[in-house]
């Protein structure tokens, strides 16, 4: 490893590893879009990034899904996995690793990890009695259940009674250590409401949990007792570690942990918080490994105000959505319209209105008409004026000079909606500015320098907006950059990294007087429907 690589900041993040009992739903798309935006933002900062996603393929839920179609579990998984890969492609997700829990390297990592925890004396045999939800792959407390022994999350599914010999993990032993950890690292669980949930759960007293199953073949055999298979969650969480292996390196824990561990951010939905914020750190403590930096639990999506689900008959197919509206539109709506961490709703009329207002009108039209004015009112291919000629009182420059910092903080806090709002505020102010300044009238009055000042300020603001929005709408941002005369495609990681870092392009005043502007073309076409005039 050379010196540059050593000093470079790294950032590793994960999406959950999705169950393959079915093709991906919009919930999986939501987390993955957010993860990709975070990854792209860190790449803009010049960090070396590793975005991990993948699939969780063992356990009873998958075994039964395969069985119901008369397929062998592996064959069934192999048929579902490509639907995830192709959705990530459609959504323009730049992941670095795709971790499958059925990979042979994963089994080796799980065995080694299990042995460490076993040696520590943290695994023992016991009798497991309780209610199990196969859809959650989780035991439930009697008091959590709905009427008719139904699961509170999968409300149409009944839980099943289990009474069997299992291996247990000594979670209770880590109660104090976990509490001390949460105190010393107040940022570990985010947002704050989720942290409180976890603290309250832990303060009720932690119970050991079973980490093996008998009578279930579809899993990794327990190394000390192959009649058992490992509990799907014990296996799945470790696939985050497996994903860190370099493609050709031997599957050992030491190799996996060498470069990227500890992971900086686990992005998950709120339903799987306990696994990531309680079980996972305790497992790592037992294995004497450093803990991840942060777990962020986002909210749930509803459709037209209703819980989404097959039984409700109101699923939202992410593939149809992207094919109808494009990846940037879908990415933008979910990140701009929903506060990350809170529940949020999808409504197609609102979706179309937001896209038309923000992307087609406010941003796209602004660029288009300003570029046309440059062609009309200026000689040459660009605006023959430089940033230095524009004083700091210019309202767009005044906002633009501090915007980069504000947006950076919003991305760092995963407040995507705030990032978008702050950027849109510059765009809206630019629209107002150009209308008020009326460069067409200034031109008629022969005030050429004033015309150029207005056009420069607006174009530069559009450029800054495009740069700062590029983690969310990379295609539109690239189109804008190209029309502004930059040979930059935000989907091209190598070229983007040559932008000389966030500090230079995230500030106002980058456009130069020698910039050769491109042909004006709509960057986002207004969506026309019968409902939205
Ligand atoms: N396999 C486990 C994760 C193991 S990670 C080591 C799992 N998979 S899942 O496919 O069921 O869920 C994946 C993610 O989708 C979870 O983060 C969950 O919160 C999210 N969502 C499922 N339905 C959702 C919505 N309706 N809205 C938003 N996210 C939702 O759990």
C-alpha cells in the first residue's frame, strides 16, 4: 500500500442484505437509493468508498418460498438474485460489493467467527420455547402479538409455536458493556428516536437468544453440531464482514477485516434495528472486534397513506416506477419528499407534481432559458464575465458562498430533504432574480455588463445546484454540467474524482469567462398526465 492510499479517508457503508423470498419491493429500493446517495457524496469528498449490498438467502422463509414453487432453495435464490442486480442497475446504484449469504467464502467467515465466540464460552445449548414469525425470522414476545397470534409487522401472518433444543448466544452477559457503549458513543444509533427505543429495550434486561435451528436444512451447519443450522440472522449479519474480502483473497476473518473494518454506516429500516443495534454489537464484542461507527434506522413507506403489502393489494413496483419516470425522478422523490428517519408516503399525483415543479420547472427551465439568453445577448460561446466582477452583495452569490457547507452538513446528517431544500432555495431565488432583473430589458437599454452579470450569476447558481444535487440526481446533474461546458459525467467515478475535490466545486464562482457553453436541451421533461394540469 502506498502512502497516498494510507492517508486517504475511507468510508464503508451497507444496505441491509435483502431476503430473496420475492423480487425487490420499494422498501429495498428506498434504502439502496439512500445508500447510493451517501456513497456518491463521500466520493465527492474525495473519500475511498465501499458500498455493500447483497442478499440474505438462508432460513425458513426462503426454504418455504422455494418449496411452494417446487424448487430447490439454491436454484430459487439464483433465480431471484438477478432481479435485485437489475433493479440496482435501473436505479443507477454504484455498489462495490454484492454479498450473498450462500457464497462459499461466507461460510468460511461464519465458521471462524462462530469458533471465536464458542471459545469465549458465549454459546451454550438450551431449550427454546416461544412464538416465531417466519416472515420476520424472529421470536416474538407473547405481549407483542396481535389478536389471533398474529405478528405485529406481518399482520396477516400467524406466528408459530416452537419448543426445541437450540444453541444460544449469551446476550445477557453484554448488557452492561452495551449500555456503556451507547453512553460513550451517543451517535451510534440514529436518529435520536431510534436510539431511545433501543435504550429502553435494553434497559428492560437482555435475554440470550437462540442462534441455531433443528429441523431446518437450509442454512449453514453449526460447526460444533451439524445437526443444527445457524439462525439466519447470525449468519446474515456476518455477510457484512464477508463482503469486505478482496475478490481473490482467502476467506479468513483477518483478511476480511484488514482494510475496511469497522464499517462506518449501516443503513437499515426501523424493523431491523434491534438486530443491528443490540445483537450485532454484542456478537462483535464477544469476538473482540471493534464496533461499527453508526446504525441509521429509516422509517417505513406507505402508499396513499396505507401500509403497503401484497395482501393489501397496493404494492408499488419499483421497476415500473423507474421505467415510467427514470431513475433520477424516483431517487429525488424519495430523498427530497421524505424526512430520512421518519415514515413517508408515496402518492403518484404528488410524485408527478414535485418532479414537475422542482426538476422540470425550477431547475430545468431556468437552465434552458438562461442558456438561450446567453446565446442571444452575449457574443462568443460563453458569458464573458468572471466571478471576480460580481460583488458579494449579489443575492445569489451571497447564498451560494455558504451553501456548500450547509449542504455538506445535511448530507453528513443524512438529512437529504434538508440538502435538497437548501439547494432548491438557491434555484428558486435564481428564478426570482432573473425575473426581477429582466436581462431582456437591460439588453434593450444597452446595459451589457449588467446583462452578463445576471446571466453569470444564474448559470453559476444552476451549476452549484447541479454539483450539490449530483449524489441524488446524477444524470440530470451530468446533463447540466455538460451544457455548461464541463466534460464531467457524475456517473464516471474516475472523472468525478478529477474535479479536484469538493472544496473547489462546492463553492460559488467556478464558472469562468472562457467556459464554452453547450447547446440548450431540456434536462428533465415535464411529465404530462391528464391529472396534472
Ligand atoms: N434480510 C434482512 C436483513 C438482513 S441484514 C444483515 C431483512 N430483509 S428484508 O428484505 O425483509 O428487508 C430489507 C429492508 O427493507 C429492511 O431495512 C426493511 O426495513 C425495509 N423495508 C421493508 N418494507 C419497507 C417499507 N414499506 N418501507 C421502507 N422500508 C421497508 O430484513
